[in-house]
């Protein structure tokens, strides 16, 4: 899982500035999901949905984790302890489970990765930190339960190293590895050798970002090579995705041809680079035509492991749909989102957005992937139908367990009015 990676910043989505040969190879070895979505446009809620297979608003995880606001109990500031996680259920199925990298699902003891289903943990509890070995707060300090010397050189390389070591330790066991890179999330810090590769990019911020993506791509190549070298590639399902869309205003990412960015429910905030690869079982070099979501991964993983998924999961087991003779079947006829001030519903090619300061917006994504033509006035009945479905779902959701500071609501609203690059740079 990448962190804050732009939809348009990988080769298999047509990047003209950033080379991602190892991710492109992974895409060629499997299936690319051009309509691959996450369940929230920011880090922590998206990860809460991914790790549980439930839409995170259904258990009160509607905000990004932040300092506790007045009136809220900080002891509830994390992934609720009564919600099962994929790694915990895979432990029951006999899998060795490991997390390398970013957690961002709670810093109190009850939320710690080792108490939520992971056997091994090397990483940080918070959402980001520097990429070099500098003093950090406790939640940003690298922790590990299997080594007394969690060495820091350049953080992306270090995460790659620990992921490879986990695979090597468990080559003879069934295992689940969540490699949760912080790249290319800010702070913007890159290796000199990688910056040299992108010296032709004039904008310094964009140059640093490109170098950070490059280093992550190299790391992913090393991880796949480790699986290949151990002769377990055809028995290993590999998934790559970003936790949300690229934040143009923070790390110089871009999301073309999508409108929007991290933090909002336009396509650029929730549609992400998404690949599933399983040579010998799934098709190679194909692009899947239907919408999928990160919530689908939990039931997919659990069924493959022989563990019955909980009945209240919101995702769909993708395996039956990915077989060659089932591509005409639609795994997710309807998708729903809510994030703080905004909510959205996608039904087929139609998408409705609801915001607090304007009338609903309606787009036909099959004809307008960049969400430039609001069709709400032309199709009022469709607006009414979708808005009613969205509203009835919304009111059934529980109250949030915690809130971000109120300032973020205004900032998110402003992001809906920004202009975003819809084409690749020259």
C-alpha cells in the first residue's frame, strides 16, 4: 500500500514524468482495476475499511485520527477493539501475519498492531515521520517486536528490507504481509541518487516527489523478486493500491484524468492505482471493467485462506468475478461513501455527490471521468432516487467515535472548488 500516491503517477496509468517499471511489471503480470476505489479519501479511515472489510463509518471511524476533541474520550481514538481485523482472522486460519510500515489506526495499547492480529510489527504507529534517522515523538519512532535495533537509513528502503526479511522467515508457512509504505507522503525527502534521475523536472517539489515514488517502485521490485526467488510466486496473491488519492496541495502528486484530490469524494480522492496479481490463477495484462473497492479485499483474502468471513462485511469476494468467464458480472452494483462533510453514491456509471453548501452534483462517469459536467438539472429524478438511497444509508450510521479539528471541514469544502490538472504534464 502506497501512501498519498497520485492516480496519474504510475506508468500503467500513463505517467509521462515518473518511471515505475517494477509496478508496471506487476500490472502486466495481473489485472489492473481502472475503477479501483478506497472507502475514504484520507489515510486512517481508508485503512480502517481495508483492514476490516467493513465501511468504516459503520463503526464510527468517519474522521482522520487527530488530537482528541472536547467531549470525546481519547480511549476510543482508534480502530474499535470489537471489530475483527483481517490479520486476526487469518491468524485463526493458521497464517503468520506481519505489518511493516505505517499503522495509523490508534496509538493506545488496545489499538497496537500486535493486539489487533499481527504477529510481527516493524513500523510506526502514527501517520508519517521523517525518512531519515532523526529524533521523533514516541508514536513516530520505529518500533519492532523482533529486533532490538530497528535500523533507519532511508525509511522506504528500510521498509522494503523488513518486508523481504519477513517473507524469507515465512517462506515455508502461509503468511499475510501488509507492507504499508509511508511513501510518497510528506515530508518531501528523497535520496540524492534518485533526485539525479529526475533532474529534468524543473519544479523542485515535483522532482522530490518523483524520486520518492521511484524509490518505492524499486522496493516493490525487490519484494516481488524475493517471492520469485523463493519459488512461491504462483502460490502468492499480490495486491497493490494507494490508501487514497494524491494530495496535489501537499506532496506534488497529480491524479489525471481524475478531478479532485485527497480529502474529498471527487474521483481524484477515492479512485486509486489498484492491481491484483496471481500468476497461474488470474489473467495477465488485463484491465477489469467494473468498480471494485478496498473493502472487497477482506472477504477475498479470508475465503482464499479457508476462513469464513464475518457476515457483516461490506465487500465482495472478488475471486469468482475475476475468472475469465465471469467478467460480465458486476461485483459492486452500488458503492457508498461518507467522510465528514461530504457523502457520495455510485450506482453503475452514475455518481452523486452531496455537500453542505450546494445542491447535489450528478455525473455520468462513463462519459465524464473528469467530473466536469454536472447533470443534476437534466436528471432530477435520478438525483432524487440516489439522494434518497444515500440519505437512508447515512442516517443508519452511528455517531463518530472521534473527530478531527473543525478547521478541517472548511478546508475540505474549499478543495471542491479548486482547479486540478486533468492531463499529464508535457
